[in-house]
């Protein structure tokens, strides 16, 4: 899962872990063996059970080659370098009306057919 995911609930984290595990082609037993836990623990975390050990969750994310970032709702996500190159600002600051205006200006100049 190359794109960032907003995690607000245990179920969000569990879904992310399940998708990432599947991307790697692992079943629950494979992940459990890599973590030194039983398959039931993997099932519990993927099911969004709120009472799993944080240290195991962090080890799990590391094993899945995933980084965990935190921030406030006020902070925009890490900028997408492609969006910055295209529009000169991070995607969270891009105005859809500005994009539409750019297209209209290009059309007026004969750039879009």
C-alpha cells in the first residue's frame, strides 16, 4: 500500500495491516511466525480488536515494511512531490477551482482541444 492511510480507529489499523500483508503475499500464519505470535493475534489486530499490545503492533508494522507517522488534524499530510511539481504546492493546498481555471485558460489559448 503505497499511499498513506488515515488511521483513526483500531479497525482502520487492522484493515491496513491486512491489506499490506496480502500485498506481500503472506497469510496470517506467515505473519504470525515472523512476529513470534500465534495466528489468533494477527486475526485480532486485523479485526480491529482494541486490546492488542502496542509493541507488537509496532513490530508488526515494521515487519510489513511500513512506517508509522503521526500528526494533528491541522497539519497537512506529507506533500506529494508530483503534485508540487505540477501545481507548486502540496495536494492539501490545491484548489480544484484553480485547476479548472488553468484548464480554461489553456483552452482559450488553444492548448486543450
